[in-house]
C-alpha cells in the first residue's frame, strides 16, 4: 500500500489544531510538532495508534 503522506500529515495537523482551538487541549498543540517532524514511517505509526483508516490515503 502506498500512502499519500502529505495528505495524511495535513489531516493529522488539522485534527491537532482543531482539538487545541475548539477544546483548548494543550497536548494537541505539542502533538502537532511531533506530526510536523515525523518521518513517513513514524507518521504512519502515529496514525495507526490513533485509529486512522490509512486506506483513505492510499494512492
């Protein structure tokens, strides 16, 4: 399976920012730094831990 890493990263960042601004969840802002700096492999692992369906990002 080939994953569109840029789209996955963008969506994960949007989720982090949404959690921070809507719910005032400070941990989400810290997590956004991890998402920005993650290698493609790390990003996929993070997405799997969060239960994100990676098939949505298949190219």
